[in-house]
C-alpha cells in the first residue's frame, strides 16, 4: 500500500489488524474505530513498514541479530574451552587419587611425558562417555545400542536438539499469537455481552411497563370478584343463622306484631296530624296553647317509641 493512500475497508483493514496483532503492541481496536480514524490507521500502516515483529526498528533489529550471532559464537568458543578445562580437571583429580592409592615410585609420579601423551586419548574417551551419557538421557533406548550406533546418533544429536528448540520457539510464538487473539476475542466478547445485557434490560423494562397496567386491571377484577364472593358468603351465613333461629310460626307471629305496630303508628300519625292542625289553629292562644303543645309532645314521643319498636322488630325479622 502506498504511503499516501488510506487503508481500505476490506484488504487494508485485514492488513492493519495483522499489524496490530503481530508488530505493534496489542490494542483492542474494532473496525469501527479504524474506519472512524483513517489518519491513525495510516500512521499504523506506515509505522509497520519500519519495525519488525518484535516492535524494534529494522536497523536495530539487524544490529541485534548480528550481536546475538556474535554472542552465540563467543558462547560456543567459551563452552568448548570450559568443557576441555573441566574434563582435564577431572582427569587430573582421578590421576592424583590413583597415585595416592597405588604403590608407585617417585620416578613414576614425575613421568609427565607419559601423561602428556595419554592426555589427548583420555580426553577423547572422557568426552565420548559424556556424549553417550547425554544421548542415553535424551533417548534411554540408546543405552542398549553399540558404540558405533551411539556415535552416529551423537553426531546427529546436535541437529536434532536444534530442530526441537526451533519447534519450541515456533510453539511459543504460536502460543503468544493465540494469547493475543484470545485477549482480543475476550475483549470483543465482553463488549458484545455488555451490549446484550443492556438490550435485555431495556426489553425487560419495556415489557414490564406494557404488561403492568394489564396486570393491575386483572388484579383489580380478581379482588372485586373475591370481595363480592365474601359478601355473598356473609349474607348466606346470616340467612342460615336466621333460618336456624326463627321458625315459620315465629315469623308469622312477628308479621302479625309488625302489622299491629304499623297500624298503631298509622293511627298515631293521624292523631299527630290532627294535633298539628289544632296547634296551627290555636297557636295564638296562651295557656291553652301550652297545654296543646304538651299533648302534642306526648303524642309525638309515643309515635317515636312505636316507630323505634317497629324498626327493631324489622331488624330482628330480617
């Protein structure tokens, strides 16, 4: 892609995502973010042309590779010298112990020429034993092989170990990529889950608001029906008590009493009406009027008493 072009929504977006996951520090950028910030996308693409997968500039990466090559060369040289030094040291220790345990003359102890002639052969034997020990540790089945087969396997052991080391490094790189991808997907899933929860909450609120009024109406109807049923049940219990309390004969007697009381009330009301008319006619009179008022009061009180008795009787009858 040219340096003056913007990242396209298709191929450029895919390249930019690969750049963010491999060459640049991991950042959770969605496609919407990249599309809304084209200059930032251009900056990321241009930056990817000057850095390697580790994030270093190309010049520094080249210098670092050369430095690591020199370090490995010096390390190999040092390891060779260190191995020879340790093998010689072990041979000298073994030779010194052997000289202490056996009866040898002082001339034999000062025979350094013989030691120098045997040193190379002893070093080779010692190195061969250590190589065979390393081979048997790596491949225990090689312990039963002959020295020729062991030597052939040792000759290829370094190459095999380098190959396995490279496989381990490739596996680590893949694991790192998978971890970055997992982190990216985890962030994406978290955002999607949050949006789903928000949407679900909004749907629940809308559904509750729509159904709340209908639910209240149904509850009101239920309570109304239940209240009516309770009233009817109470009335039924009342009628049952009355039917158990009053027989047909008692009801007939009460009806006769009520009729007589109603007749008496009617007569009293007629008398009271007459008295009222008389009072209206003689209200201008003095003591005679007071007497009539007292008579009217007595009649009214008697009417009220009979009316109260009739009312109580009706209550008891019902």
